[in-house]
C-alpha cells in the first residue's frame, strides 16, 4: 500500500506543486482546499489520476479523512498581502482553528505533520540575515499582524502538539518564492511586475525601492520541504534563497528581461513593510543537505513565459 499524504491548501501555488511532487514520488495524494485563493486549474492535470483525490473543504471545520494517513502538509492560508488584508478574519482563523483541526487529525491518525510557516514571523527584522533563533520584530495590531501573528500562533500550536501529545511535527519557514501557478493579481512583487511589464504599464515600486527581498524558485523550495518532511528536525527551518536584491533593482531586472517599455513609478510604502529579508540557511545546509540550485536569472527565465501567457489570457 502506498503512503498517503493530505495537503491542505493543495490547490494553491505551493500546495499544487507539492501535490505533483508527492504524486510523482508514488504517494497517494489527498488535496484539500476551499478554493478561496486556490484554483482547480492548478491541479486539473492530476484530476482522474490514480492515487489523487481532491476534496473541497474549509479546514477551519472538523476534518475527517477515511483510512490511514502518513503525513499532513498544512499549507492552507492566504499568503499574499492583498489576500490577508482583504480577508483578515479568515487568515487568523485558518492559522489558528485550521492548524488546530489539522493537528488534531495528525494526532488521531498518528501522522507526521508539517506546518508551512513564513519568514513573516520575523516581521520587520532587526537582525540580518534572519536565522531561526531570531524571535522577530512584529507589530501584532498592525494590518500585517493578521498574517504574521496567525503564523506565529500556528508555530506555537504545532510545538505544543509535539511536546504535549507527542505528534511528530516539522516547521518550514518559507521565504519569498516564485514560479508557475502564481496568480497574476495577488499583490506580490513578482507577478505584479510581470503583469505591468508585459502590458507596458508603469511598474509600481513602494517607498524608494531600497527594501530587499530574497527570491526562491519553486522547485528548490519543494525539494527543501520534501527533505524536511523526511528529516528528524523538529525546530523551525528556513528554506529560501540568500541571494538578496532591492525591490528597485528587481523591477529594473524584470523590465530588462521582458523588453518592456514600462517606466518605474513610486508609491507610498505600506505600514510595517519589512525593510530587509534574507534567510540564513546554515541550518538547512547542515540538517537537510539542502541549498537552492536555481539562480534568480535562470528561475525568472523559466517563469517568464508562464506570466506572458497569463497576461495575454487576462487581456
């Protein structure tokens, strides 16, 4: 009998790539998503295949799955600013109630549990680069707090289930990731810049563009998560690409590779927007023997055609 994995948020950007990876590895994959931000298009190529099942469901409700489960990957959550600012209550609920329900299922099934956390637990960091031991600098009552604190609570709940109930748990802290199946209008820098560049619209940079980000290609991220799920590491692990770039430089890079005629315009920086973001991946290198293989230029070239087609389809 094949091993079985439940992937919550499995029709989303990252979740759907994980569905692919585990299905290709021979697992029985159960994809669960309420399609608030996910899309059945992301998993349409898996529909009807053996060892794959899709369940439309909101994980903030009691979860019941027939049969055994070996692994739960909890990826259900809005993950872009435009989403969690428009859906603050849902974001808090899926981070708290959803994580509680998924952990309860892991306990009942004696399954290993992996939580998708985020670099946003570090807030606007006073430590650079950020390593897992850093506790963060988060504004709990700010607009971004609904996402940051939901994930911080989810981490605390995960560790409590590990320590009190003996559930095998893993926590991945995901840094900015890009690739196919990102939504064109999800508010994140990369899809926004591609959309504006291919439409020859002004590219909007917030603040003066000096804030930095570190972008990870999705295949590298999936490999890191796959290794972490198999490992014995209980404490959080950063998975990201330490290659850092300013947002202004990134916008200029997108204009160059697309051949766009777009100009760059500047808008007011949103409240609590992190000024720096760069993972310290020493732990991932040591514990998982993992580091990203795809440099940003190669990853962007792989992703560019996807976004070009999306823009043409959207038009």
